[in-house]
C-alpha cells in the first residue's frame, strides 16, 4: 500500500510550538535570528517580528547599568566557538538582562533595574551542517532557572558570603608567603631555613585551598565566569612547572607532534586546574616515580593528561572523585576535603571542555585528563594541514595509477 492520504507535518508549526526555549541563528556576522519558538518569545519578553532577521547581539544588549552583565557577550563568544569548531558549546548558568517591552517599562521589579529584567539562563548551542559539512545554522536551547534560583535565594546568600570570606582571607595569606620568601633569602642557618620552607609551603597550600573555596562558592551560586583567550598550551604548562621547583625534576612533558597547540582558555583558571592535578600527583604518587604530562590533539580539542603511579582507585569511585565533598565520605584511596577536583571539573566545564580519570594497568597508573577547545587560528592551521595531506595522498594515488597503466 502507498502512503496516499498521509499528512505531511508542518515543521514550522511544530518548531514554534515546542515547549522548550529555542532559537535558530545564522552563523554569519552578528548571528541574525532565523526563528524563535513561542516559549522563547514569552520568556524573553519579545515578539517574533522584533527578532527575525535581526542580529542576536543587537536585539539583546547587555544592561549598561550593570558592568558585570556579560551574559549576551559571553553567549556571542560561545557562538563564535561553534562557528569555527563545528562542535556544540555549553554555557554555564549565568545572569542575563532582558529589556522590558514599552508597555511594562514602568513596572517595579526586584528582579531588574531600570528598563531591564534579570534572568538566569544556561545556553546549549549546536551546529547544523548541510550535506557538504558546511555550517548552515546554529540552534540555541535555553534552560531558564530563574524561578528555582529565587527559591534558593538564602542558599545563594550563604555562598556569596563564603566567596567574600575567601576573598578577604587571601590578603593575609599572601602576606605570609611574601614574608616567608623574604626570610628564606636572609636566613643562613640550615635548620631555620627548613622551618621557613615549611611555613612557606603551608601558606601556599592554604592559598590554594582558599582559591578552591572561592571557586566553589561561585560554582554553587552560578556566578563563575571565565575569560578565554588564545593560549599556547605547552609553553603555559612549562611556566606552571617552573612554579613547582621542589618537584619539577619529577615532571616530564610530552609535547604534541603537530607543533604548539593554541587553545582558548582563561590562563588563571586553567593554572588552578593544573596546579590541583599536579599537587594531587605529587601527594599521592610513589616518591621515586616520574609524573608525565601529555598534550595531544583530539579533533577540535587539546587534551592534557597528568599521569602518575600511586594508590589504586576502584572503578566505581572514579566518577565520585569530582563530586562536591565526596572524597572524604566515599573514597578509600584519597583522603582530604575533596574540593580540588570538584573545582577542576567546574572550571573545565565552564570552558566547554570535560575532565575525567582512569586508573589501571600492572603498575597502577592513574591518569587525569581534561580537554580545552582549540582557538580559531589553530583550527584553521589543522584544517589546512589536513587538506594538504589529502591533496598529497591524491597525487601519490594518481601517480601510482599512471605507473600501473
């Protein structure tokens, strides 16, 4: 039997009516809006005729009265990553300001200032490729958590307080580190020098713990932001290793064969991630064993791995390593507060990467891996190299066919 009489679905009506908040954008300059679901129009206080055909960043400007309002600017950077990487990009929950329509401009609102209303959104942006793998559209799926955030306002205030305390604690700790550095240069007695070194080491560890506490507070209050810029990954790792002179001789860096990889990363945030992983490797690995750091290419991402030999971590506990305060409660191999790896996961995911751990092998090798997106210049170079290799392979194949003929 044929399909005579079967009704062809109207996909435009279906898209407009889906319950989720969806936008379809063109990947051209300014990201013009192609379509918006009814749910998005309602949530964004807009009408379809105000959006379609106009630039996303022109329709939704950040609130000029709020210097910290960078939601739509960060969304623009996320969309740029989708454009050149052809891979999805996920933004952590952050604050957006929506301009009120004229008929509501006089309404008082505790959730907004002036002519804007506050929203807390997470945005997943995905590429739509045509049959030739050219980027045709970008689909944005918006998760609105504004209502649940208001319910959790007391928790948010507690986390904001923790962030302020962590910030204030850093100043006296920095004074301790500077004083220890000064004493270390002046003290000549070996026993006193070792004492100063212990004080300095403890102060540095306390500083890292305070940094972790500050990041956890921002993660829990959904206020964490990163400022990605092009970063030469191997050179950056070498600079971080220089700041670990007491254990630098244990580290071995394996650079990629493709040459220096440039990633998009917030150097301060990624140093915090790498320092946490290196500190764990030093603390829990066998003293006489080497710690390897590998950097290699994984499609449109760079993968960095910290590899050490230490206590075995059971497979069912590998995922729990990155949970909030779970190390002390559940894990048998690694004692401690459990903040460092939870912080590392939050920072890497805020960059659009991922982090995971593996353990196994006859020597109980532990591997911590994380990925970071490549910058546009590196992606272009890799694409050009791949095309060049394909052209050379085609030439060799053609030459071989000619000889066989």
